[in-house]
C-alpha cells in the first residue's frame, strides 16, 4: 500500500513538473511575442506606426536642442552619436523607416522636418509621411516673480531641515 502511495505521489509530482514546464515555456514565448508585437497591437496600421516613430525621433531632436542651447544636430548621425549607449540603441532603429528607407532629416534654423518615403520607397510622393517641428524655446521667458536662485528640491530640503530642528515651517 505504501509503495502504491509513493508511486502515486511520484506520478503526481512528475505531472505537476511537466505542466509547470509547459506553462513556463508558454509564458516565456508569450512574453517574447508580446514585447516584440506590442507596436503591432497598439498600431496595427504600418503608416500610423511609422508616424509614431517620427514623433519619437522628433521628441529626441527637441531634447537634443534643449541640451545644446537651441542648436539642432546637423544630421541624424550626430544625434545618435551624442547619445549614451542605452539611448542610442533605442533611437538608432528610428532613423530607418519601417520599409527600410533612411528617414530624411531637414533642419532649417530653429525648425526641422522628418520625412519617411513610405511604402513605395520613393520621395515626394503621396504616401510620404512628414513630421515638422520647431524649437520654440530659443528664448525661454520665465513668469514674473519666478525665483531663479532656488529649485523646488532645495526648498523642500530647507523645509525638512527646519522641521527636524523644531522650527515652524
């Protein structure tokens, strides 16, 4: 009777191990597929997905301009070369559109245009996508009464110090 019980426990444990293994493999495949196909799920239309890529690249160009006092990079290679390795790995795929054509970058003063040739891979046709943006912060005006000497974090630290010292805030 005990041997039969042991065999039953071993069979049950083996069954659980096999089921857990199949579930783990299925979950791993599902996670890999979901992270790979997230864009396809969110934006099933390829043109819409490419437009989102252009907007992401546009945001990165504006961040570059903010960090360089309003100066835009001369080309997209200068943008990607200025980035840390992790950010570069995220931005580099965006400089080639979803049809395999390099994205055109046309800076003009404080504005720039990003263009994708579209599915036909020919420039200046009806299926081209374009994102035009300006760098609006060439002269950043602060509201009147804005305290330029302290930052919010400094003010918070000062309040915490006063509270610890027992002074009213």
